[in-house]
């Protein structure tokens, strides 16, 4: 858990007054700017992909123009949550969730060791990229966005894309295409400014109302919890108060939008902390940024919800929550 930081009453009062100005400024900025990570980003956000797989995703995500590393990362995260031993009830296997028949036809020996192993990410990740690119080739003459058509072919089959001249009118397929494209923004390295969320100021206001309340491990703020929260319970409830449903745990909340750099932080961004700065799945703490280098967070058992500086050695990074990003996680 994070170390306690003592904040005097005068400092708290000053921060509270400052927060009011930040909230107003956030509303004004959000009213004039739209969110989004920017098209064309092919680099990976810091730590978004576990270190063991980052070089594979970066390399094979550039295999053909229809994919990029962030899109490939989103697919793998959606399919298995980076679990190389994942197995579904439908017999899909490994980090890329190939069913046996598809693996037999499209699995490749990515590490050139003479074996095609669906359980080995060094084979499965290249195979996922290769299969995406083959699908893109099958539907290359269909009208519309080539990447959307490739994703639709992955879900519904190339024939359906060709038949309907693009993404077919199947709700499952349309949702799949939107989910992966939205989720890919949370894996992409930011290109230019990442604009503020329209809900950020209200989410801060929610968190501010709970300053001074005791921490509760696993707390969601329910009557059964005595209205108390843990770190990710507080951030989840803050955004739920403005209609954005985040995942429950901090390391999944990291994927709810694009990732601004430290110098680009704006009030309402979620800020994350970890003992492993290379792997977002190791994140163990989250707070909501209020500006001036401070966040509101629920730190640990025995402490209360408070203002805390964010610039500590375990600072991992930040996420600018978007409705589309959160919905993409919920669709998984």
C-alpha cells in the first residue's frame, strides 16, 4: 500500500479552494474540446502491454496496413486478458483464443523453433497478426474501412463482409468492430494532446464529497459497506455518478481510455501506481487527479480518503476516461 502523506488542515483548505477553480476550468475545457486518442497512432502506451509480450505486439502489429500494434493489443486483451493459458467453453485456446480448426489452418511458427504451439505467445501472437492480415486480404475489395472490414471478417467471416459490401448488419459483429477499435485507443501511445473528458469535473466533485471518510478494502460505497470505498471503488463510483461504468479493479480501469503524459494531465484523469512500471496488469492503486500535482484517493486500511501528491517513485501513468473506452471494456 502507498505510504501515508500527512496533509495539514490549512493545506487541505487551500487545495479545496483550488479544486473549485479546477472544476470550473475543466467544465470550460470539456465544453470546447472533444475526446480521443488521435488516428494513426501505432506505438504502444507505456506499460499497456505486459513486458513479456510488448516486442512481439509491436513487431507483428505492423505486419500489414489493416492492423497496428494498438489494435492487435486490443484484440489480445479482449480475447484472453493476456493469459497464455486461457481456454474458453468453446475450446478456444491460448493468448489469442484460436479454436483448433482455425489454428490448424492459420497457426504459424512465429519463433522459428520448428513447432506451432497455440499455448506459446511467441507463436500465437504472430499467428493472430497473420490471420488478421489474411482476412484483410480476403475482403480488400469490399467498400468501407479496411480495418473495420477485417475485424468484421474475423467475427462473421469474410463471405458476410463481401456479401454486404462492408461490415454486415449483425449487431454482434457491429459491436465487436466498435469494441476493438474503441479499446485500441487505450493501448496506443498518445499522438498530440489528449483532450479532457466532459464528465471529469463532476467525477472530481463526487470524490471530493467523500474526503475524510475511512478506507474499506473492497468497499463500493454501498449501505452494506457503510458508504466506504477502496481506491478503485471510489474511482468507479465517481465515474458511475456521471453515467460512465468503469471496471471494478484498478488494472482494468487503466484501459478505459487514452493515456496522457505526466505533463498533459488534466483534472479528472485517473492516475495509477505500481511496483512494476513495465506492466499495467501489475497496477495496485488508483486515484483521481485534481490538478497541481495532487489526486484524491482512498489509500489503505486505517487511512481516510484524502488529497495526495502523485509524483512518487511508483507512479505508473494515467488514463483519460472516455465513455467509448469504458463501454469497450464492459463489452468484453
